[in-house]
C-alpha cells in the first residue's frame, strides 16, 4: 500500500484561500487568527499546511477557525487528519491490527479519494 500524499503548500496558498473563503472585511481578522498558530511556539511544523487544514475545516466560519487553530496549537494532527485525510481518519487510522491484503485495496481507494477531495478543495 502506498503512503498518503502530503500537500506541498505555501503561505501564498494560505492567503489565496483566505481571500477565497472570507470577505475582504474579514481578511485581517482571519490572518490574525492564523498567526495564533505561528506565534504559539517557535518550532511549529509546516505552518502553511496546518493553517490550510484549519481553514478547510472552518469552511469560511471565523469562530470555527479560532477553534481549529486552538486545536492545532495543542496538537497539529488534530486538524491535519480530518482536513487532509477525512475518510482515512474515520475508518482506518485507529486500527490496532495490520490490515489483511483484501483491505489494502479498500484503504488505497480511501487514500486516493481523500487526496482528490483535498486537491479539489485547494484548487477551486
């Protein structure tokens, strides 16, 4: 089974999504909320990727964005999983046993589907 793809995103992608999903009057507020992840620790991993995950989960809702950024500050995986790998996170991620071969194909379809939905969201 192949590994899950990892988005290669930048701060330019973050700004583009903010402008796409929020009104111009909300832009500064949204960017300030996103900086909450940046400022919370000097060793934050993959800031644009985590910020985009929070934006995706918030779906244009500023209050929800605050919630997702606060979750990311605690553990960035709490936003990356549901945003980038929603079905995999629900159906596969917490299994304790190694899947049997027949399940490998089903999991690969889930991984492929999750990747496609993320790409569609990012590029729309």
